[in-house]
C-alpha cells in the first residue's frame, strides 16, 4: 500500500505540474512614477520579489509575461515641470530614461518596460471608458473639490492638508484621515491649506464619473463583508466599504469566517 501511495503521489504531482505549465501567467510590477529616480527601497520592496518569482516560473517552463513601465501622468509631474519652467514631457523623458537604465543595471528581467504616455495606452483607456459609457455603467455627478486660485488648478486629495473634523489630526487629507480612518466631505475639513502654494484653497464644483454598482450590489457587499471581517475593520478599506452599508451597520454583524475561505 505504501508503494502504491508513493507512485500515485508522484503521478499526481507530475499531472499537476503539466497542467500548471499550460497556464498563462501575467505579472505586473508597480509602475514607478516618472517624477524622480528609483532607489534601493523600491527595488527591494516591489521589483526584486516579482523578478525572483518570474525567474522561478520561467525555469519551470511556465508561459509567463513580466510587464512594467513608467507612470507618466499626474499632478506631481506638472508641479515639477512648473518649478523647473519646462514642459512635463521634459520631466517624464528624463526620469523614464534614468529609471529604465537603473532597472537594466540591476538586472530586472522585464519582458516589456513601457510608458503610460504612449498613444496605445491613451487609446486603450479611452476605449474602456467609451465601452463602459455606452453600456450605461458610468454616471456623471457634480461634486465639490478644493481649488488653488494662485496655481489655477483643482487639487488632488493628497495636496490638501488640514485638521480632521473627527479626531483633530493636523495632517488630514481633504476627505479622509489616515490617523483615525474617517471619511468626510471636503467641506468638513478644518483649516485647509494647499500643499502646493501654501494658500487657503476654496471649494468649487467639478464633474466626475462614477461606476454604477447597483446591479452588482449584492455580490460586492458579500465580498466586502468577507474582507472587512478578515481585517477586523481596522483599515481605511473598511471605512470606505461601510459607506455603502446601512447607517446602523456594525462589524460585529458580519458572519465569522476563516481567512482561507
């Protein structure tokens, strides 16, 4: 019996290995922001572990693709460009080249190292947006957002700092506090300051598109409930999730589940 059991297990392992070898694996590492050079912390935390995993799977004969690239959109890039009195393209071209060379010298084995500024990415993103819009999966809504008059720009959340209306934290963002995990309306933030100019911003109306989740509400709620129970309600994720639940919702109402479920 022991001999048969051993042969069976060898056969099972070989069968599973052959089955897995036919699967396609896609690995995408975090896109480094093209607003500064990468450092050893980035490499050790985000790219080296992924590279080790990819190399291991390649040695096992797996069909695997390792993709990364420069993130070349966002307010920090435009701010750096304004400060240097150059165009944003100068900034992204500079740091894309610097970071790509750094990855090459450290031996990161990307199959593709691209850039989000390439036309194909704009076209793909626009295609997704149009498809979702045509399917009525998006809804346009007006909301209030902080505006820096001296810089003549709307401010992302992380570029507004003030006092949390819930716990009094002096470095809260415009609509959330990382200290206590609270979410609130930007109008509730006390003593708001623009981190770009140092001036007091004003709230202005702007348009945003939101996903329609009504048709998937039940499924999403079940997923969120499971994760909230696992995290015990201690993360910002749980505060966000509870926004969609009844006002009297409590973590304790969730069923007890195991992490392995």
